[in-house]
C-alpha cells in the first residue's frame, strides 16, 4: 500500500497504514510476523466506540443518534478504521503520530490522535479523543489480530490472564448487565480487569507477547482458526449506552496500551 510508515527499533519492525484507518499492518520481531495479514486485519483502531453498539443507537442526554448498522443489527468498532488519517507530527525512526477529524456519520465534531512509540522490545500506543464543540460519549481501543501460529512449525499460541469477571453475553451478542466468573474459551467476550489489562500470549518455545493497559476492559476473541484478538479498550461493548464516558472540552479521553515481547526457547 502507498504511503506506509515504517518504524524500526532493534530487530523490531512496525508498519502503519494511515490511509487504511491508521492500522498497524505488520509487526515483525526478528523477521517473524506476529499479526494476521490482510487489509482488514493487522491491528486496527476502535474509535469513537468499541465493539457493538446496540442497534446502532446511542443517546447523549436527551438526544438519540442512529449510527450505520454495519454488523446487523448493530454498529461495530467505530469509524476510525474506515478513515484516512493525516500526519500529526513528523515521524522519526521509532515514533509516529496521526489524526483524523470526527465527522458524519459520527454526530459530533472532534479530533482523534494516535501516537506510536516503538522500542526494541515493546511498542506503546496512545489514543486521544477531543471534542471540537459539545460533550459526547466515546470509547477508544485496539483490535490486534495476533497469529494463532507463527508458521515456523511451532505450537499454537496460549493465552494467560486473570480477570475479576466476565461480562455475560445475551442472545444479541451484547453484555446483558450480569457479571459472571470467567469461563473457559473459545471467547468473544469482554473481561473486567480492575487493576489493568494484562494478558500474555505465548507461542511455546518461540515468542511471548504481553498486552497491558491501565484500562480495566479487554475483549478476547478466539473463535477463528487463523488468529486470536486481545483488545484493550476504554469500556465494554455497547458502553456508549451502558457506561458512557463523556469527552468534554476540559476532559478529553486518553487510553494507552503497551505490547512487549521476548523470544523464548
């Protein structure tokens, strides 16, 4: 793809595609690709909402808004992944920052910025959401597709994490308001981690990646054979309605996550 931005630190290489939702298209360590490849994969940004919003409808005070229903009957994963982002500041060998303006079909003007800081053994990602006018509820997070198998003859990835609860899903695929003890996978589920997201992905004898965030919410998705997803986010699915976090002129939304890695074996 044209206009890719490549960062390198040590033997880590990260490729951003600002015109394709500012997604991380590739993350290689020692030449080994860690992310599922393809225009819809890599690691994309969820903003200004994460996961499904029920029937594409959310309320801000007494005003009801309808979002495009792109995962019938719901709206899913925000508008940022469908948008071309522009450079927010000049990139260096290890850092980059991009942004885009919130506009239709999102009903409130604002600005979203992603900053990427690559180091030899980690990458830190930061998302900020600012309003350009009225306050509005918003969410932000990341949806990385980690390869289930690194393709070098090794074993499939193993996930390790400790959650205080799992959001029980209703028939509509949304949290129903009940918090339950975490259940065994496969998952397409939201977990609560009040002390911060901390999930380890281990490809035995090959690589270990740790996904951390000060946020307490993560969706974990393991229902496809090609990849698994560990999604740190600022609130649960349908959170625009159930746990709204207002972005105000004096209180923008900011979330960060760090992905660190080490080779093993």
